[in-house]
C-alpha cells in the first residue's frame, strides 16, 4: 500500500478538519513551504474547502484537530520537535504540548475513574458480605425461635396433660369421699 493510499485508508475517506465532507485531497499539516515533510505523521485527508481554507496558514484549531487525529491513529508526532525552530514551528510545538497535556489529564481522569470503580466494587463486595453475615445471623435466630416455639409447644402439651391428670385426680377424690 502506498503512502497516499494508506492516508486515505487511515482517515477513512473523511476530512480530518470538518469531519463532515469526503476527504479528496491529501494535506500537509505543516505545509511543505514551511518545512513540513511528506510523511504519514504530517499528512491528513482534507476536503477541498478545508484544504483551501488552510492553504499554507497555520490555523491552530485545524492543527489541533489534525494532531489529535494523528495521535489517535498511533502516528508519532515527535517529528515536530525535529524540525528547525522558527515562529511557525513554535506554534506547532505549543499546540502539540497542549494536546499532550490534555492527553495526560485524560489518562489521569481514566486512572482516577478506574480507582473509583475499584473502590465502589470493594464497597459493594463488603456490603454484600455484611448482608450475607446478617442473613446467617437471622437464619440462626430464626432457628432459635423455631426451637423455642417447639419447646413451648412441648411444655404446653405437658401442662395440658398435667391439668387433665389433675382434673381426673380431683374427680376421683370426690368420688371416693
């Protein structure tokens, strides 16, 4: 696959800048007239309107979109630091630094989200274990109540039998007198 075919494939035929139009032209993010090289990390797909609007100007928002797109697709942007320093490349470097800072913040947020998720999971697991412990205690108490109820039933039956015997004894005693 040639370089331009690769760019069309990587960018999925869509303009990197407006993301609405079909990209028909290959654009140098850092224009060749300003020292940009023809390498995959400096090339993006652009529609005609965006490519003409950018021309050889260094619109920071367009550069940002291109750099974010390139970094998402695994392109190394280190080449920006290898080109000679002038006012143009300085703005490129500042945009790249801002993107790297945003990426770092995103990674930190992702790590914090993961830690929060782990903590929530641990708390949920602890609650679950407490719930199981309470269920066991309840079941144990329930068994104890059942055992007490059975004991009370047995004692009640004994009392009823004793009352019946007492009533018989009283009746027999009255007959004897």
